[in-house]
């Protein structure tokens, strides 16, 4: 065997070995965030939520199941992110190349001592079973776990992260001040926040009301975010002018979020003019760029076709 045959032979062996590794490698079709779930201050009898995200990176739809084990195993129930009333089925599907949001709800037992309790949340594929006349083939399942650590304490912590967003800051008397409020429970007990809305004009209070948390709405569990019903206010008797909305989110007597929002109520005609002005200001750069583009096209057209036209005209005059 000459040296070229030897090289070709070893090249073939390496190629076959590499191909076998490639085709034998498992295709991991399921994934989840593996950052540990750490709950440092849970209260007995409360429910604590943790967000989960599962990804099916396979090219086909997959079947999966969820489980919790360890000291927190019996405390855990799973729901989809869009339906927190109905439990996830024992076996559920995720379409190919898509992801699914879920929530793990940990219900802390009433009679458990203080301390730290550990476990894992596991998502695993449900193996496919393929039966032929000769044999039965079972594909290998995949498992990905996420550690959980929950510390039980007796100290209640009332806290929340609040976002207060006005729909707009200028409107007519026929419209309403419209506030969207998001509340994330960052404490360790369930909360039912109320909203106080105080409207002032030139420093004088003209409206002051507390909107209670609706009895028909689910309480906000720890580590859960809820959007409250919109808070609205409409000027009385077509009143115009500059106002200030003082918004405060309360849990009992505890203030968990505040915002001061100045706004203006203008006549319908002024509202129309303001809309045109805002449009003009916002479109100024677009209009400028458009004019520059048109000018550039005209210049290019003249340079390319104008010279030809002038030369053709000059040649025709010379012939005559």
C-alpha cells in the first residue's frame, strides 16, 4: 500500500467515525430555563408562583410531562401562563420550534416548621413507541430539571412593584383620563391592592376617590403580576385647563406605589390643532428626507439623461 492509499484509507476511517458520531448524537427537543427558583421568605398557608418557559426545538410536535420532587414535591401544581385556573394535563404537547409559558404554584403547608426546603421541577419528553411486526422500538426520553429552594418564615412582607401608565397627557372634555396599572407582588403574602386617585387644579383638590380591589378578581399571589382594571376620570362640565393626577396604590394602609401625572384638557378645536402640530413635528424629518431624495433623483436624472439630450440637440444642429 503506497503512501497515498494509506492517507485515503485513514481519511475514510475518520470520515466514517465522524459521521457515526454525528448521526448518533441525540437531538435535544426540549429545553427550559435552568436558573434555580429561590423563594427566600414564604409564609405558611400562602401560594407562591414561579414562571417557567419550555422550548421544543425539535422539527416535530413533542409530548412532554411535568413533575416536582424532593421536599417541595407535594406542594407544587402546574398551570399554563394563560390559564391559571386549570392544571396542565399529565401529558401535554408543544408544537415544533415553539415555546410554552407555564407557572408553578407552590402551596406552603400550614403546619410546617420554619426552615429551607429543597426540590426540583422537571420537564421530560414522553418517549415515542413504534411497533412493527418484528419488534417494538421505544425512543430515549430527555429530562431537564430546575432546582427549587423555599425558605419558610413567620415575618410578613407587604411589597409590590407598580407601573402606572397614562394613555395620553392631552385630551378633550369628551375624553377620559385613562390609567393602566400593573402590580407585581414582590412580598410574601397575597394582596388585594386598592387605588387612590386625587385630581388637583392649581393645587386645589377637585376629585379624591379610592377604588377598591374587585371581589370578583383573583388575589395577587407572591411573585405574580396583575393588570388592574383601568382607572378613569372625565372632567366635569367640560372644564378645561391644566391638572395633576396623584395616583397611589395601597395594600391596606401600606403604600406600595405612587405617581404624579400632569395632564391638560383642551377644547376640541385646540385638540385638533395640537394633533396636526404633533404630526407635523413628528413628520418633519421624514418630509426633509423625502425632499432630499427627490432632489437627488432629479439631479441624477439630469446628469444621466440631460447631457444625452443636449448632445443630441447639438448634433442635429450641426447636421443642419
